[in-house]
C-alpha cells in the first residue's frame, strides 16, 4: 500500500549532462556534499527543500553555499537535477 503513495516511493535520480559537467568542476569536498543530497533525492519528499514559485514541481535544496535545483516527475517516478550552482548564481 505504501508503494502507491508518491511520497514514500523510491525515485530514480538523473542529472542533466550539463549538470554532471558542472559537478565535476567543483572541489571534491563540495562534490561529496552535493552527492549526499543527490543520493537522498531517491526519496525526494523527505529532503528538506523549498518549492520554487511559478515553476511546477521544481524544488531547491541547499548544502553550504550551493543550491541543487530539481524537478519531480511523480507519474514517471523520477527526479531530474536541472542545476547545481553557487548560491550567488543559482537563480539567474
């Protein structure tokens, strides 16, 4: 019964190719912090995040000075990381 509840299902997490490139350019310690958040996004509704205004199913999670922007596709049971950037540049 709980597997039908979208908030308790395990989601597949994907990174856009451009996001993967940006992640690899960051220092190793920052990469680890971000990867910890990305792994926890398998259960996206349990991650402390803020829903983005005016953007459907788009959320942001933070770790240190970095922001991870992602979309949740409930019907497809996937999470797509759409951006990882420093907080000063995250919302441009």
